[in-house]
């Protein structure tokens, strides 16, 4: 349903993941995981930091596909950010 586009935004800004991590005060691991689409959620605080560092709006960091179904897990519904 959702896909992270952080990697594209980083490339568009011409910076590295490490530079973004420093600028946003977010761990390099978090940036790496989001760029690979390997997480289903992110805190609003982290999202805000990334948006401020990249000077973009939140919707610039995700892509929405209404035709992609939600992934169901044993813990309920997961908003699968990497399912596209």
C-alpha cells in the first residue's frame, strides 16, 4: 500500500545517507533500513526530522498505491511500507 521513496529524495538532493543521518540527527541504520524499504513504521519525530533535513513535505517520502492490499500479520494489520 505504501512504499518509502527516501532513497530517491536523497539522490535528488545529491547527499549521502551518512550526510542525511547527521543533518537529521537520525541513526545511519534507520536511514539505511528506510532506503531499503525494510520497515513498516517510523515515528512522527523521525519523519519530521527527515522532512526538515531534506526540506520536503512528508508525502514526498512515501508513495501510495490504493490497489496494493494490506499485509496481515499475526499481530494484526501491518501498513506495509515496503510491499510495492
